[in-house]
C-alpha cells in the first residue's frame, strides 16, 4: 500500500471504509488499490454489493460514527494510524494484507528498535513463566523490544519483565476493553512506558475469532516469534504459522515430553524451528533474520496496464456464480480458483470482492478465500 499523508477528511473516510461490515482487510486493500481514494471506494460499495448478490441495503459507517471513534481515542490519549500513513509501523505495513487501521496508546516507537514476539501457554508452568521473564529481561537489555498479547501466563511474564526496556501489547479487543481484567495494572504500565496496539473500535469486546487476527499483528510487528510452552492444539501455534507466512523467524523452547504444554513447542522444533535455550540463541537467530522489505505487498490486480475496469466487471459478471459455487468452508487459494475457471486473476479477485461485500464469501490473508460463515 503506497505511503501518503491523508487529510482529516480522508482519514475519516478511510476509517469509515475500514469499519463497514463486510469489508475485511483483503477487500479493503483491493478497494483502495482499485479506487485509490477511500471516498470513491465508499461510493462504489452499494453497487459492488448488489453485483455480488446482496439484497438488503449495505450499511456504510457514517461520517459522524467515524468522527466519534477518533474523538474517543483522543480522549484516552490514543491515536489512529491508517495503513498508508508514514507513521504506520513498517512491519505491519508490509504484511499481506496490512490491517487498514490500528489505534495505539503509549510513547514507544515500534520502528525505533528491532522487536521479538514472545508467546506461550496461558496455563504456563512456574518454570516456563520464570524462563520467559529471564529471556525478556535479557533481550530488552540488549536493545530488543518484546511483543506479546497481554494474555495470562507467558505473555504477561514477558511484558512485565520488559517494561523498562520496551514492550508492545497487541489486543484482540479495543483499547478501552482490558482483557484479562487481572492485567489492568500491567496494561496501564505498558500504556505509560511502552505501546498498546489494537485494530478494533476502542469499545469493542473481543470474541474467540478475534484472537487469531490479533496473533497476525504480533508476528507482523516482530522479526521473529519465540514460543515458550504451547499445547498441541494451542492458539499460540497460530502466531508461529503467521510468522512463517510473513517470512519471520520461528523459535521454540524445548520441553519435557511428559508435559502436554511442551507438545506444540517440540513439534515446532521437529518441523525446523530454531531451538532456544538462552537469550543469546534468540539474538543469533534475529541477527541472521532477513528484514522485511518495506514496500507495497501483494499482487496488483488493478494496475493501469491491466484490463480496463469495464472489461474486468464484464468478466466478473460471467464467472461470479461459478466462483461462489467453488467456495466451501475449507479455504481455497485464489490461484486455484483462477486455474479451475480459466479466468483472469483480476476478474476472479473482482468477483470475490463483490461476493464478500454481499456476505457470501470471506477473503483471507495469504491469498485464500472461503464461503462466508453464517451469522450467529
């Protein structure tokens, strides 16, 4: 996404588009890529949703609602950052797709120092919590910022040990919804000395589906992810998967084969994660890590040398229902849809955007798509 400054009105429209139901991060990026200005994308939303098969009118977030959110952030001393703005964290700007907006609270500059994520079990062992604190403290003393998710267990230990040297807490909910409640004092301390990050409305209360989205930002802000204690089916492993997709380093601390909290970390090691027994091990891995390329990510489906919009829309009309018919609850790559349909990537992408706006598809990071989940 090309870096540029936004006027106050453009920032409000950017937020309106980002908060409109049915506009996920992938669709947001493609709409900005296609229409350039957020106000032009907003104007096109109802038409695109109808093309995708939407029957009920699409409710676009109003200007006053967006202004109220910006004012709410200002009241608590937080600020809104749009993905195209120069102050947006570089690590997040290059993931595909970047979060359209984030809100941040605290004085820490996320681009000033290298960062390492530390994540692990909420139900951590005493030795795991002690080890996490030791590693976080020693890494902080070596100039490395610690990123984690403010959860109980390993996350909380890593944050607490790195308060003085720099820590970033990424929330699944909004900045005004502190979770877990027992970490309120830790949250306040991070907001005063480090940085708290959220991509949600400040009053939003997170649900189960929001934590994997949060994990994507934890890895995105970091050069590498260190996993300390994770069960075989732990949500912590989602962060490791995102790290691999984002070309970040994955590290793990080995554990006893008799402890179920070590099953996930030991599996990561068998699959090639770097083995960590000390802060020096982490530093060696991070020193050899490839830095993310700070440039616009992803395919450019609406570039000037591509077919004109009218031609793309005509082709999308012809294949839209075929695209919908190929979707299932299991994600499928957009490349595979293109291959099976024999259509252009631009038309398949246009059809998927329209289907998501109609509530019939869900576009996922990593070039994947699936049938939309029914409303609960």
